[in-house]
C-alpha cells in the first residue's frame, strides 16, 4: 500500500477516534512498534474502514458488538466513547447493541458492557458539564471587569 493509503487511513482514524486519541497513539510509536502503527493505519483505517460496502455507522456498531463479544474492554470503551461523542450512535442504539449482545454473547458479557458504557456516558456527561462550567466561568470573569452603566454611576 502507498503513502496515499496511509494518509487516507490516518484521516479516517482521526475522524473515527478523534485527534487526541490518534495523537496519543502515534506519540507512543517507537522503532519497536512503528511498523505496527503504520500497518493498522493502512490496512484497518484505509483498507477496511474506507471500503464502500458498509457505512462508518454500521462499522462502528460492528466494532462495538465484536469488542463486546471478545471482552476487549479497552477497545470497547474507545469505540463507544468515539461513537457517542461524534453523534454517530446514540445511547438508544448502544442499548440495542448490548441487548442483542446479551442473547448472542451471554448475559454476563452484556452486563459488563452496560457497566462500561455507563461509565463512558458518565465521563462524557461530566466532561460536557465541565466544559459548560468552564465557559460560564470564563464569561463571568470577562464580564466582571466591565462596568455596567448602573455600576458606573454608583462609583
């Protein structure tokens, strides 16, 4: 595969997982694992994710279901977080994947899947709340230094 395939794969990897995750993964590349990073970027993220046969939404659903079935919780959390953050999947769709998984992968597996998903959802909500608080705090600080006409007259 060409350099072009790597670049296309990298763009897809960033779109699916987010820049922060990809930057972290690439920053850990060493001479020992650099070939692996390049291989997964070309083959997984371009060769498979960029095929015409399935939409990215369907691929996300499959990855979540497969990582659930295998009990690969780090990858499950990564893809669950990315899917919810991007809006590609919502909590209702995730719940349906987990209920389907309970039948085909077993109730204990789905139970862990629900637990892991709840934690991701809570982290996303906390991050969203933190971002809103930070924005409000910055806005309040910025406006605190400005005098309103009523305040200006009192001084």
